[in-house]
C-alpha cells in the first residue's frame, strides 16, 4: 500500500522531519494502525488527520468527538487511547496511554 505524507501548517511547525509508523498493541502484538509522526520527540498523541489506515480510524477529524470511540486493540480489546482535543492546536487526537503501543518505522516503497 502506498501512502503520501500530509504537508500542512502542522508539519511545517514541527520541522521537515516526518516518518510513517506501524503501531502495534503492546499486549498481543496486533497491528493497530499506520500513522504519520511529524518532528522529533516521543509519541504522546495520535492526531486524527495523521492516521492512514485502517479505514475504521481514518477521517475521524470530521466526526464530533463524542461519536469517536476509545482506541482499542481489535484482537485483545486492550484500551490504547482516549479521544480528546489537544488545546494548544485545537486538534482532535487520541491521548495514548503510556507504553500502550510498539512503534516501528515503516519503510517507504520507491518506484
């Protein structure tokens, strides 16, 4: 599957460094989603507009916050994050629980 980085004011504010991450459940190892991480630092929240797959977790930014369910593992049902609004940027995101995810950088396919 091919993904293209999202380029917007948020990416610009964090510098030019972005990477795609495959995120896995810490408990059972199930792949949860593909996410674009912009800038340096730890992964503390997952912005809705940076989630690429699966479809269930994409385009959530257009939904009201109370219509978005808690992010949980589809296999073992472990809770991973809670939807909220990141006040500093007024953006919808999942506040992820500490050590709930394993992240692996996704290699980009060229050509």
